C-alpha cells in the first residue's frame, strides 16, 4: 500500500508538468514547437506579418490538426486519478498542442494586440485546456433584451457555464495563474469590452478554481469591472456578481447585496429570502424584517412596486411571517415594548405641543437638506428601516401603525399575527390581552371569526399542555403540581366564559359595524334573557329607532321579559312621550310611535285616551304650506301631513267615534290634500254605509277633480256603477252627463269599460238608437288593440236589436279600420254572415278580399275554410280560381325571410319539421282533393273529356298522384284547350 510520502511525490510529479504556457513558449526555448512541416507556414507568416487572414488560417489549421490527433489518441494507459486531476492536459500530446497553439496565438497578438476576435479565440482555447469541455445547454425561446434584475438572475442561473474534466486547482495552480495573467493582459488592451469581463468572471464559478482566485481575487475583479465599464453595462456584471456572492455565502453575500440594493432595491425580496435561508451561515431575520418593513411602507406610499406582483399588504404579511417565525431575534420583549410605547406617546405629545417639531415619534427629523431623487423632501431617519442597525423592533407599534391603521379590512390576520408573536415569546398574558383587544375592535364577522378561532385554539393548547404536565408529576414538586392545578382551573373557567361570551361578542361586532341596525340591538336585548334589570338599563341607554322605543314601552306594558311583574303603563307612556320628541330619520317612524301609543291605550280599553293621543298627533299648525319632503325641517313639524297617521286616526274614529267626528277627520284629510284614491273610496263607502248617498257622490266628484287619469279611472268606474245601481233610470239625464264628463278626458286605452257601461245604461233605461250611437262612437275612440273586440260587441248588439242585415255596414267599416291580421278574422265572420243570408257571391268576394292578407303557410285555417266553402257551394271554375288566387298570394309572400318564418311557424304548429317537397299532384283537381281530404266534384268527374292517352282528366282519391319537378307550376288540363 503506498505511503503518504509516495502520494505526495506523485502529486509533485504531476504538478511538475506545469506551467505549460509560462513563460510563453517559443522555438528558442522549446525546440519541439516547430517541425519540418511548419517551415512553410512560418515563412509565409514572416513574409506577410500584417495579414490577419494568414494568421487566422494558420491558427485554425494547426488547431484542427491537433484536434484530430487528440481524438485518435487514447488515454487508456493512464490511471483514473491522473485523468481526473489533469483533465484535458493529462497526455503529453495535449500539453504539446497547448504550447504550439499558445505560441501561434501569442505571435499573432503581437501583431494585432487590439483584435477582439483574436483575443476571444485565444482565451477560449486556453479555457478549453484548463477548465475542460464546456457543456452546452439548450434553451427554448429568446431572452429579454433588458430584463429586470430578478428575471435576469433566474435566466443567468440557468445559462451559467458548466464544464467537464477540468484541471485540478492544486495540481495545476501554475496553469490557472497563467490563464488569469492572460486575461489580465487581454483586459489591458481591451478594457471596455463587457464580453471579456464576462468570460473572465466565468472562471470563478468553476468548481476546481483555486480558492485564492475564486474568493478575494474574484471580488476585486468584479469591482474593477464595475469601475471600468460604463454604467449602462453594469447590469451584465451585477448579475454574475450577485450569483457569485450567493455561492460564497456569509458576509460576502451580505456585503455585495447591500452594495447593489443602494442602486436597485427591486431584488430586496429576493435578498430577504437569502437572509432567511443562507447556504453556509446563520439566518439574519432582523435585517430581513427591517428590509420588508421598509418595502411595505414604501409600497403603501406608492414608491415601490414589487417585481413579484405582491401588494403592500402581502409584503407586510411576509414581514409578519418572519416576526412569527423568529420572534426572539426580531422583536422587543414586553417590558421594552411598554417602555418604547410610553416614550413614543410622550414624544408625540411633545411634538404636537410645539410649532416646529424637531422630532417625530422619538426619531430625528430632517429639517433642511437636499431633496430626494424624485424632488420630494427626504423622509426622517427611521431606525426600524435601517438594516445595519441592531436595535430590535417594536412589533406592537408597527402592527398598529403600519397594519391596522392602513389595512383595517385585514384586521383579523394582523391581530392574530401579533398574538402569535407574543405566544412564541412565551408571553401568554400579553397574547390574551391582544386577542381581547382585537375582538373588541374588529368590524367584520370574518375578522372576528379568525381572531376568535385563534384565541380558542390558544386556550385549548394551553389547557392541554397543563393537563399533560399533570399526567407526568414525577419531575415536579407537590407545590408546583397544586399551582398548576389552580392555574388549570382558572384557564378552564376563562375558556368556558369565552365560549359563553361568543354570542355577545358577535353582536358587538355587528353593532360596531352598523350602530343603527335595530335588529342587532333587539338581538342584544334578547341575549339578556330574563334579566330584566340589565335589559331595562340597556334599553334606557339606547334610542336609535322607533321599533326600539315601541319594544321598550311594551317591556313595561307586559311586565318585563317574562311577564311576571305588574304592568307599568305610566312608564310606558313616559317612554313613548320621550320617543315623540326624537327627531327620527323619517316622518313615518314618528307616526308609528303615535299609532303604537294609541294602540296601547286601546289594548287597555282607554278609548278616550286613545282618541286624545291621536288628536295630539294630528294637530294642524297654522302654517299648512309646509313641504312634507323638506328634510331640513324636523319630523315633528311635518307629522301633520303623514297619511299613515291620518289613516289610523280615521280608522279609530270609524271604530269608536261618531259619524260626524269621522266625517270631520276625512274632511281634514281632504283639506290637507294628502288623500289618495283609496281614501276617497273609503270615505265614500263610509258615507254609503250610513245612508249619506249624495254626500258619497260628492266625495267621488271631489276625487275625480283632484286626480287625473289613470288614477281617476278607478274612481269614475266605482262612482258610475254606484250611481247607476242607486238611481237606475230615474236620473237618466244626470247619469248621461256623468258619463260624458268621464269620457271627455279619458284616454283611449281606458275608455272601453266606460263605453260598455254607458251603452248598457241606454239599453236598460234609454233608447236603443242612442245605445247604437254610443257603440259606434266607441269603435272610433278606443285604442287600436280594443277595436276588434269593440266591433264584435257592436255587431252582436246590432244583431240583437236590428237583425243580421243591419250589420253589413258595420262589417264594412271594420274592414276599413282593423289591421290586416284582424281584418282576415273579421272577413271570415262577414263571409259566414253572407252565407247565412244566402249571398254566396258576396261571401266569395269577401274571401277573395281577405286572401291578400293571409299567407297560406302561416294561415292555413283561412284557406281551409275557403276550400270547404268552394267544395260545398262552388263549381270547378270557382275552385280553380281559388287555387289561382292561393298560388298568387303565396308567390307574393314568398320572400326568403317570410318564407323561413312561415316554415318555422308551421313546424311549431304541427310539431314536425316542414320541408318543402317538389313532389305535388300532377293533376290540380287531385291535389285539391288530397288537400281537402274529401270527395271530388261529381259533376266535374262525370263530364270530363278523355285525354289522348286514354286517362281520365281527374283521378280518384285512391290513385297515387304523379310527381313533378316544379311544385309551383300551374297545370292546365286539355279541357281548357277545348
């Protein structure tokens, strides 16, 4: 087994091969650099030393030659340890090729020292022999031209160079140093090219790079690059500088990142994640917390936008996560927190008492000095935002100032975070007081639920911990066990009290959110249950709504919540009296108070007192021109115009008062001009019940004068029906005048019922001629939608009074006035009338007139009726004429839009899809018979002449119809030729 000395000798023997390129190899030093084959190349280069192409061709020819030789060479006879340590320079041929290529490159650079192309090729060749074979990475997609530093770090980390089989940094130290010297020479000639600096810095990421080069020298090289290159190219250097600093860790990472954050704070969030999870050092949570706190404050002021898309609240949430995780390292303890809070409060009080404060919140304030970069005055120095300061943070003040005052909609998360901080520090009493403060201030159920659940979980975990300690009493004394048991009892009682308080706490939250929510106040009263003392005290302190006052009065009226006490009407009256002086939001609320007071008196059979209460409420002031909707006036001044109050008052008078007193109340309502149509009807109905007929009619007339259509229509309708029912035909002229007055201003859409009632009056008590004139007038006045029905009634009345022939002029006028669709229906009725009168020709003419309005595909009913009419009363000629008219009408309607609409409508009516068929009956009479589904004309069938081919002119219905191509073709038989 080889000894340590032998191993060290082996390492020395391997290191003796280096440096290969230092001093620079030349034929004078190394005679093996040139061979006989290279003489021609050397002579050409001596003859043309200024030809770049000659040098470039010679270098590449030599490089390709050595590459071919290196591929053919096998290193199977070398041990694995040697190959692993020496890498690409493990064989003599590789070392010889490096010397030859170095000689050529150095000679070319002596001629062209400023050629970037030549330097780049030379350095890449040297790196391939020292760093090993570079692993090329495939990248999908392109790269942004000017990415943000966060994205640039991720992309650069993916694209960072990697190598295989490099030269060991200990064995090949001299060769590594020679490569660094070559880079320094290149940068001496080309200092402003960022590509050379980037290639140079790639050495420092190699895993075999000597520590002397990859640490201090690397840092100084990055610094020199930043000093040399213009600021526009610094981003390319900073990306690698930050990645290199992350790989080194410790104070190097912190120092480099602090320098960069002065220039660009966008990577602060990334830096905080590095501080919390460093590679080879302890976390720095205090610095990370201060950085995130500074970012949260800047983001809330609009001075910072997170590159990760986080909102200011999310950044503050990250700060809280750090506080919860590293509570001891970040925040102050209880005593220091209390002292700091007192000092801050004192400083704020002193600052508020001075005109020109020199400090705020105990911190220095910049009174004068240069403004910030954006032109705004610089903010005062805050030690909480200084990552270099070792002073811990006052978490309570930060959560209140930067959290609860800014993000009050996220109070649940902030309070639970602060409580968790105290729990992690073992300050359970402080955590409990924090939970209580949070529950007492939140405004939403979501925040309350979040805090209460965390509070309950904390109590449960504390109780479980105490119970576990009691299960293992071996390690504790008896006194400690007793103290633990006592504390456990206290905690259990507190936990039970907390659970019992939950409904009250929820109610508190809802009341804080909306202090005017009456339902929640009532729920709070109901939570006290049968505790009348607390309920009465609580009710006496609140006075938000009329409902609360009413319920408070009922509380005394019913003898408490349980009803066990004596009813106290005097206290109830005092409560209601107090409520009448409250300036409620709406007049209706005050009216409810007076109505409830009167109802309370009625429940206790104090009828006179109930009336007196309403008389007080409905007292009319001297100035009655007050606007009911003038909210600048108190509700007490506008109460006398409350219809709700007067409605209750008049109902009370109708129930327990006299007719005269009730009429007086109704008259006051009419005089104040606050009555609606229902009040008019009720007043008139009350007078009718008491046999004051003429007075009731006067009330109706007053209502028709006050209101206009369409409201007065209902009043007229009731008035006229009541008048006709009362007097019938005894006061016919007066009734006619009333109807004329009603119809004078009645709009067309409302006058139909009045005309029908007017006509019925004339039929029952007047003249039939006047009735017909009224119906005739109605057909001209009513709305278009009611004209068809009005004509139908008119025709029916004319038929009953004068017979069927008298309806012909009415039908003719209807056909002139009605729209097309209703005209077709009216024509069918007119034709049916003529058929009854035996006027077949007139009926056929009416059908022909109506056909122009009826599409056969949309109105098959009309054509079916005409078809039946022709079958029953017509001849073959008239039937042919009907078919001709039908085809012409169908062609008239046969536009694309109407055709599709007709097909759709027919499909819906038949329940099946209708498709136009080209197969129709070959003979028109056969088609007519098939459509009519009835027998053909007997006379036409018997008198038909034979065709030339021996077929009959008409086919029997059982015969299959012949198929033709054109469904719209008009077929003319041979009879017409004869």
